[in-house]
């Protein structure tokens, strides 16, 4: 994920969720940060997956799925994807489909 698109720890503290959307493998927080472009983050807690290797795999798959969806997001919003426990057993195709559907639901008027 490009540095300009990511969210810093200071911005995480300022983030106030506007709404939460539940997906199959992720819970999406749509927030409001003063920004001129889309900001995204993928969070995988130890509660969702205890092993670091599996957490990193889920994060990489989420970031890669996001990379293909940036052009579909027209307005500047902040998206934080929180992985559920079921995400560690999911394939890339399943994660990409869930990310795509969550973004579609988040950006609908």
C-alpha cells in the first residue's frame, strides 16, 4: 500500500467511525479524516489470528485486494478493514470479493 494512502497511528487516534459495515471476512469502518484522497488500512488482531505469519498473510491479501479497487472509489473517505477470525482460512479470491463488496456498499450514496 502506498504511504500516501495508509493511515498513521496519530490518524488512527483521531479517527471517528461514521458507520460500520459487516462483511463475510472483514468489518469495515468508514470514517471521516480531513483528507483530499482515499485513506485505507487493514487491521488483523491477535484475537482474529494468533500466529503472526497468518496475520501478515491476511494483511497482504487485503492490501492487494484494495490495490485493485482504488479507482472505483470516487470520494475522499477513510476505510479501515478489521479482519474476522474466518479471514485466516480464506483464499485471496474470497478476500478480494469481500473487499470489493464492502467498498461498493461503503461508497453507495
